[in-house]
């Protein structure tokens, strides 16, 4: 991030702290219909469109490090096997034999030169091609060329593996867009997998995710944790294509100097990513990537939260930890403290989710009035409706597309308002 961008963000922080109302050009946000959280019709639309047409994080290369390595992935409700092929590429297939639909993988992970269905012994290579079958003489002219495993779109961003169930739509690079340049200093091409957890939650998946898409709740829910190091009144929200968003709020600079491959944080020596700039060192810089990714980035490493539906009123929160390469051996001990602290913060968020779920299921819940601080949530819902298609959504469950392209990066009407204020001084 160059100095001009840093200066712009710093100026926007002061603008946010000084304003006494939303920006003049910012639209009034209609209430989000409550049924978007409780109506099975909307959950079905999400299943058929959001989860089917979006790029979804499925793996880190540390999980499939060598040719022949595979991972079974089912977080999106579909049985998928990810394979590190001899070509060096990662392939994704439905874990469905082309004979009678039995799985070709029954272990969560492993390594094998071939994928073999245990039911009848059909064998596939790492490109999904059918190689051999038992008792071939009993099949009448079986055409192997049209009996391959069915592929799923699969692309990498650095060390991360994404899948998309639709064969149409943007590439992963197009999906991430300009955010990729902003992420360059956080070295997604060099991150190691530090830890991976899955939490079961008793609430709709959007309730859990949206708690991590705004800072309005921070003083109440996190008074002794997050609130201590984050100035929520100086938070700057930005809105990107495809429903992605970013928040930047000032905090504390815990690095020592401008070169911090190794630096002390809270008195402990920690590895750092080289080249993280001023904003990344001194602020909470968090992104939501549509549909279900939230990640605050930091020079010493960071976590990614993925939220998945597990029914209408239950969900799963997947927690990935990534950090600089520590070489051979187990991860550095300081990660234990870091992860324990985050777990306490996540408990503060998720424990309240079950109460919200009960309230949203009541007769008294009709909709959600969002503040300007919570605009990233509204932007997300607009993108969801655009992907689903408004005509597919019952009228009482739609959101009005009031946030226009003038609010999508690189546009920002706040800058024009700041310029007018400066000219008037």
C-alpha cells in the first residue's frame, strides 16, 4: 500500500471520527427482511445459488503437499476429493464413482497414486480418468473416455485451494479482483497452515458471520478484548465488487522498526512477514470475501473464518490459522497463546448467537434495521440477491439495491465530501 493510499485511509479515519451523521451521499438502508435468516425458502435459494456459484476455500497446500496426496472435503454439502496431481496442479472431483455412485475415497486424507472405488474396484488416475475395471469382459463396449470422475472447478490463490461448483462465471482471480493486490504484502503465496478447527454453532450461519462484519457490537460484546485495541469510531468500511468488503480501524503498532522478519510482540519473539506496510502493522485490516470468508490480516500471521450452513438454525464455523514459515519441526510455542486468545474472542461472539437465533425465530422479529457502520452487511445481501437473481426471490424476502456502483471501490463519495469540507474551511 503506497503512501498516497495510506494518507487517504488516515484522512478517512478522521472523517469517520468527526462525522455526526452518515455521509451525505450514503443511501438510507431499508430493513433486511427477517425471513432471510429463518425462512427455508431463502436457505434453499442460498444452496442453489450462493454455494453453487461462488469460490469457496477448501484446502491449504500443507494438507496435500505431495503428488498423490488427497483430501476429502464436504463443508459445502457436496462430497469432493481434492488431489495433488503429478502435473503439480490440484484437481477436484466429485467423490462419486462413474459406475454406481460409490465413493472413490473413504478416508479424510491420505496419499495414493490411484483412486480406487472399494465397491467394485474401478480405478482412476489423478486426472480423474478411468484406468481399469474388474471383469471388463462383462461390459459391452464400455467407453472409458466418457466414464471419468466428474471434475469441479478448482483454482489456487497462493497456498490456498478454492473450488466452484459452477462451470460458468468469473475465474478466482477475477472474483478476488483488486483485493489480491492489497493482500500481496501478507504473502498468501508463502503461508504455512498453523491450525485448523471447526466449531458447531446453534444459529443460522449468517448470524455468526455478520458478527464479524461490523464493529458496532465491539464495545458491548468485547469490552476487555477487542475493544481495548480497536477504535471503532475511526473504522473505515470499503465495498468491492461481488459483495466483498473491507474494514480498517486503527490499533497499536506492535512491530519494532521497518524490518521485522523477527520481532517482539508482547515481549515474545515472533516471526513476521517481510514487507507489511504501515496500515497492516498499526490497524485491524479485515476483509469479508463473499460468500462466507472473514479474515483480519496481520504481519505476524492471521486467521480466516469460514461460515457454513448446517441446517436452517445451525451452522459450522471453520477457523484456519496461517503464519510465516518456521522451517522444520512443530509450530512455534507462541501460537498456542495466540490461538487461545482468539478462541476466547470467538466464544464472546458465538455464545450470543444462540440467543439471537431464538429471538429471530420469535413472532416479534420482522427485520433488521442496519446502521451506516453495518453497511458491509447490506452490501453483502445486495450481492447475494444479484447472484440468486431477484426474480427467483419471493418479494417479501428481497433487499432493495440502494447501494449503487458509486460506493464500490475505487469509487468513494466520502472523498468528495471531504474535499468540499476542506474547501469551505
